[in-house]
C-alpha cells in the first residue's frame, strides 16, 4: 500500500491545513494511507496525524526569529523527532506545504531528505521559499531575491525580526538547501507564482501549477435571513471583505477610505478583525472577528452584494473563489495572482488601491448584475476550482513520480 506523508503548519485548519486534509481524503479513497505531520494546530481529519512542535520549542522559535532573524532554523529537537518518525513510517512520497510558522528546522529536514530516495513535492502557497525573509514582496517592489537578498526592507513584516537582519545569509542558505535538493518537484498555486519561481534559484526544478480547490458542496448560495435581521441589513447593498488577519496589505485602510463615500443604502462588512480594530471602525462598517463556522462564512458570502478582495498580494486568492462559488460578484486589484480569477462581466479588476475604481465597479455591479451572472460566478468556480478536480491533479502527479515514464520530465513555468 502506498503511503503519503504531508508536512504543514496546520492540519484541517486554515486554508493550507484544509488543503492537506482534502488531499489526504482523496488518497485514502484511492486505497493509500494518508499521514499529516503538522506544526501547531489541527482539527479532526481522516488522515493519521503527528504533531511536530512542542509548546516550549515554539516559543524558542519565535524568540530566535524576533531577535536573530533565524526563522525556520530553530525547533531542532522537534525536527529530529520528525525525521525519526519519517524513518519509521517509510512514506512512499513526501508532500510539503508551508514550512514556515515557528515549528520546523528546514535545514535539518532537507539534509535528511537528501539522503533518502523518496519523491518530494513542495506546494508553495507564498513566496517565503524564494526570499531571505518575507513571504511577499510585490507591494514594495523588492526583487533582490532574484539574485541575492540583503538589507531587507521588510524585516519587521512576518516573520518579524526586531533586531537582526539575516536576510543575506538566509537567502544563501535556502539556495544551498532547497536549490540543490534532488527529487524535488515544485507546485505553485497560480501562474503568477509559477513565473516567480521561474526567476528564482528554484527555476531548474520540475515546476507545475495546480490551483487551490474549494468544496463547492459547502461553498454554494445559501441565503440567511437571520444575519440580515441581526445586523439590520435588509435592503442594504452589502460590500464584504474577509481575511484571517487584517493589515494594510490586506486592504483595511482601503475599506475605510471607501466607507467615506458610501451611499445611504450601502454598508461594508469585514470579517476577521481583532477587537482593537473593530473599535476604530466608522459607523458604516460592521466589523466582526474571525469565524470558525464555515456555515456562517458561506452565509455571509451568499448575502453579500459584492465581495471586495482589496489585498495587494495574493498567491491565489481563496476567499475570492469562495465568494464566487456562492454566486457573489467580486472586485479585485490588478496585482499578483488576483487577475487569474477574471471572467468577463463577473470579476471587476481595478488598479491597486484605486478607490475611485472600486466605486465605479460597485456602481456597474449595482446596475447590471442579474441572476444569470450569479450562476456564471458559481459555474466558473465549479469548472476551475472544485477541490475534487484540482486534487486529482496532485494524485496524477504522485503517480507520475512513483511510476515515471521513460520520457524526460520537463520544467514547466506556465499552466
């Protein structure tokens, strides 16, 4: 029996955790064993799970990150235990997701993986693997990573370092550890990210794009009169925004700017704010904390008149796909992977931080959106981002690695 081991910071929690769990469900249905080694948080999943990080080690990892800019280079003992677990498990294939998140020593793990003949798949959900520090760089236009990182302008962005700037050493080490790894196959979650890999030290690895998938049996139109009544939203044009953590790059300031010109029948609803952020909002923005209820989230997507993804840096844009699956039109910025969701008359693309452009897009949607377009929103997601189809692509990739044909594999930098 084939045995899949996935490694991620979470298991069946958060976007990447749910992706790992869904892939596990698929391989189990195909007669494989599925195991997920996770860093910190999990919810129940049919896959067998192994927790990597112990709490004291996580705190030590945070401290080394904050003071020494050594993210991904602490948690040594936890990683040694993970390696022992892998040796005992003897997986047929190892699939890695987010290796950052204060739980793993990537240098120790990759040095071990280089000694064993196991196919490796690494799904990049952001740009951390390409840089000496940050997970995204487009907003500030920093492209040092294409040659050599140094003097990092985002040292205080996640993973935050308060003191040291180790970006040059980190970048060089990643080149040595990741760039020279045999049996490594890169998966990117968008064509945009694929092109970034093609300009990095990972460009010589086999690289393919597999879009993230969502559960279209859960994310589907579901009206909720209770929410409309509870928040006095009957007859309102609802502009929705969702994020796990709200920041300037996620567009919080843009929503506040947009609120200054709202019409009387319009209201903004933001989900995922913290208590302090909620206290500072103007009266025409309803601020809510992060919800762990998918049912509630689907209801918000469904009752929204438009979903605005004001993020300036997206490797894929999961919330955009979720909103579309619920039949809701969306507005995105012309930045990073966001335009890949574009279909005419449904997704409005505006220039980055162009509040007037957002206002115009809202006006167009208020006037011209109809039931046919609601159906087109959902059909687009069902055709392109349904998890059952997308994760079958992973299974085909796995089989191709375990049973390679005689044809020479090619490096691909476009879907």
